[in-house]
C-alpha cells in the first residue's frame, strides 16, 4: 500500500463582519482567548513548561483530542494582527511546519471589518479550511 506524500498547503479564509475592527480585535486578537470565539477550542492556557521568557506559548485543548502547543511569533495590536506557529503536540508532529496569521481589517470605519485567517503547512490533505470556517461561522453569529 502506497503512503500519501505531504503537500505544501496555503489556506486563506476571510469573513466580513458587521462590527468595527477594534471591537472584533478585542475578541479575536488575544493569543489566549481563542476558546471565547472558536467553538472547537475547549480551553486555552499559558504553557507552564516554557523554557525561555522570550517564548510565549499557548496550550489548546480540543474535546477528546490531545493538546497542542503554539508559539506567538508577532503581535501588533495597533494594526490588528498576530502570527503564530505550531510548537509541540501530536497535531504539530503530524502536520509539519504550521505557520498562521490572524488579521482584522477595517472595511467601513466603525461599521464593518474583514477577518483574514491564513495558514500554511505540510500534510497529505487540507486540515485547516473547515477549522477556520467553523471559527468564522461562530464570529458571524456573534457580530452579525
């Protein structure tokens, strides 16, 4: 039986919300608040085993699945953007080189914004599109 080869995936998803970029960023812009708006995240915690004060790590708990740890690489609250990568966990060991960015862009000042979530990784199939879209569906319920 042949094994599937990993492919390099680049996923970009966007959603328009009827709220200001600042208001939406207050919800999605916290590196440790993913569980507040994404229905598939049970809990987000600060990693207790951080080896360095220069790394900011979060541990994500998914229902019935081992935890995954991600590292914050860049945070820009002024421009409503942060980037992160997979740091540890079974998912990150299977799905290689995961790197992602969440950005909120003002579309109509004080009234509408666009949330963009993009990621890239190496794996045999797309493991992110549905996850991103489920998070966006919940944001639509919260802000529209």
